[in-house]
């Protein structure tokens, strides 16, 4: 089986298939998680707002998957408290309370704590930046947070190192191969200046927002929706919990989320239709203004674009719905199809439900292969590095594999120095990324193996030459290639 697409969906499919015993390969034209899967809200959650859309089944499924991730990847996925403030009359307090009881009953209780009601004073103690005028109280509940890029990478490495899958990044699919009777029989690839072919009994299209282009049949199944986030120093928004802020202007909510282990807080997200280039969604000045204005209206802050130290824009691969439907109202459910023999496509879904999406996809693959069904093993399959109660910067990112980084620093103490000023990442992490995590470019290291680009854009650009020098001997770069990597990173960071 060949999986096309190295985001969280493709990674999940590869792991599920390989753990069932299928010979599995995965290719990704950029870096693992380079698209949507490194540009999400980084929340592993049930989707409280989906209750208002009546999609109780999706909420229940997502909450069940949240609990599995908390168990199978405790070093990467951690509980995070969310506070929902209420203003004006107590009518909103009652409405939020009802929604959270439904959330708990749908599976939220499994995290070990029911939601609770807070007085206005207790809410302000958690989040001093809340507007005190008109605040009648708040509710506090638990969801979960994860670095989406590292979660995706952990799934890929688990498939490869523990279940004999093969995965390659920076490999472009140039076309699908046809076999007997027009059946899809593999793919043509281009990598490292070479063209090659990979034969496969089944190809899985897990290309996300690029899925329609791979199918090549002209049918529109994906409706991209852009989501934008901005990062600001934690000192600009005083809160020790994540906030859910309602926006009276358009009926949506935005999150304000402290990023654990850093002195950063990020704000998001927008949800708008997108018809621009799929490879380069950007955070526009209007996007930034929308988010900052929303926060300033809800809090006592006076944020301006000068406070923004990082941004990211991603495209949700939503399943196309009825014309005229707002992207925010489109279902976040997934859909598995097999229009051509030998080709299975997975579309839609969300970060939290990637494992369930993978199960459905591989079940369909087994039908295509006409092989006896083997049940999925991933519900209780620990991801690479999983260790409970991981504490400290390295353990919180690498779990049990942090010992390798400790050994690198012990052998060369200079690797224990910061990679990028103001951020917690170590120089050892760049070396580890090149040796053990298939990082092949400067962007792979600064944008995804670490999150320097979105947490401190200007500082990461300033550090780029030094990081490139560190990576050069690991990746065999000449001086010319080292300079080209720096220039490419600077261009992409702007």
C-alpha cells in the first residue's frame, strides 16, 4: 500500500496499515506535517462548538479519541484548562453550563474532571486580562493541547521504527500508474533529481487540500478554509489558562492559548473560504487585525501588530458541502471514497480524530485488496517515546527518547546552548532532527522539528545562519548550499 501525503491523516493511515501487517510506504512532497498538520490550533479536543450544530456524534468520537491520545502519547498531548467567561445577564451562564454538561456526558468526563463554575473573582484570578465590567462568572473545563507537527512526526516514526513501514519526505508524486483494466497500480515519483516508479496494490490519497489534484478526475471534493493564528509575548495577555472568547460580531469564538514551556500566547482562529494558492496561504494584515481587534474587545489588552512575534496560516481540507454554506458551518467529519479501482481517498476530519479516520481508511483498503479483515491495533498503541508524567523541556518533546539528546549534550556541552534566543530549544535538537527525524532543510528544523518560526519569527531569521552552520556537516551541505538554505528560509519567513 502506498500512502500519498505525510500530514497527520496520511501518517495515521500508514501506522494503522503497517501495524495490521500490510507492507506500507508513505511519501510526502514537502516535509512531514508541512501543510495543514503543522498549522492547526494545536488542540486535541471534542469541539465544544459542534454541539450547537447538533453534531453530537462527532463530539463523542473526538472526545473518545482525545482520551486515547492522552493515554498513547502522554509526552506530547497534555490536559489544558479552558475558561469561558460570561458577561451581562446570567442567561449566558446557564447556556454555557448546559453545553458543558452535554460535553462532559459525551465523553469529556473521561479526562478526570467535570467542568466547574467560577465566580467573577475566581475568573479574574485565573485571567486578570478579562474585562471586569459586566463579568458575571465563568466556567472552567479541561481539553488537551499538542504540538501538531511533533505529533505527526511521532506517528510517522512509530510506523517506520516499530512496524516496518517506509516513509520518505521531499518526494513528489508526478502521476498515478495504471494497471490491468485501468486499476491504479502505484505512482510515479520525483525525488533528489531522479524519477522513479513505485508499484502498489492500493494507493491511498491522503493529500489533504491537494487531494483533488492527485485524483485528477475534475471532481471537487475539498473546500479549503483558511485558519490564521498570531503569537504574542505572554506578558501582553495575563492568563494562566486558555480562554474561549465569544465574538458578538459574527457569532464565532476564538481561543487564547498559552504555549506551555514558552513565554508565548497564541490567538486564533479565523475560518474563511479560500481560493488562493494552496501552497502559500498567508496571514494578511486584515487577518491579524481581526484577531487582535477581537481580543482587545473582549479583554483589557491593547494589542497592536507590533506585538505579534509570529503567525501561521493553514487550510482545513473540509469536505465540500452545499453551495452558500459558510466554511465555519461545514461538517468536520471525514469521508472515505474509492472512485477508481485501486485508489482510496480520505478527506475532511480534524487533528483529534486522525486515528479514527485511519481505521476507516484501512478498512476500505482491505476491501480493495479482498483480504480478510484484521482489526485495527492503534486504539491502545503507544506512540514512539511515550512516557507518562514527562517533565522538563526535552522529556516533554521527546519522551523516553530525550536520553539521546542528553547524551549529545554530554558529549558536546555547546549543544546544550539555545538554538534561537528567547526560545527553549537547544542546539542538540537541530542535530537530533537531522540524524534521527529526517529533517533535510533549515525550514524543517526551524518551522516544524522546533517551532521557532511561529513563536519568534525575527529571532529565528537572525539565528538562521548559525543553525545552518550547525546542520551543514550533518546533512553534507556545501557553503553554497548552506547559504541557499538561509536565503530560502528568510524568504519563506517573510
